[in-house]
C-alpha cells in the first residue's frame, strides 16, 4: 500500500532549541512516514514573526497548522499519532 506523502512545515527561528528538538523529532519520524519537511524562519517575514513569535515551534501538516507551542511543545508521540491519522485518511 502506497502511503501518502505528508507536507510538513516547521515554523521557527535560528538558535531556538525547542525548534531544533521538534525538527529532530520530525526527521526521526521521516524514517517511518513519507514526508517532505520545509523549514520556515519566522524572522524572515515580519507578519509571520508577529503572529508566531510567542508560539514557536509551530507545525503545519498538509497546509493546516496542527501544533502551536502554547502550553507545551509537541512531542514525538503526538507527531507520530497525527501522522498516522493522516496516513489512514482520518
């Protein structure tokens, strides 16, 4: 069965250790799930910076913002669960 490739966008900024942690988790999960990871530096866009500076890292999957780091930073387990749901088309 062919798995659908997920388009994952990680919004963050340089020298953000939380962003680095989430990037590492996504790259590890890329061994289980076909995905394309795009990194977006929010400091390269004033509007993005204003919108996301207090909630990075932010993860969007297939064009939908799924995780914002408001109360906690997304875990590898939460990412895996979301990727699985999307693979199964739920």
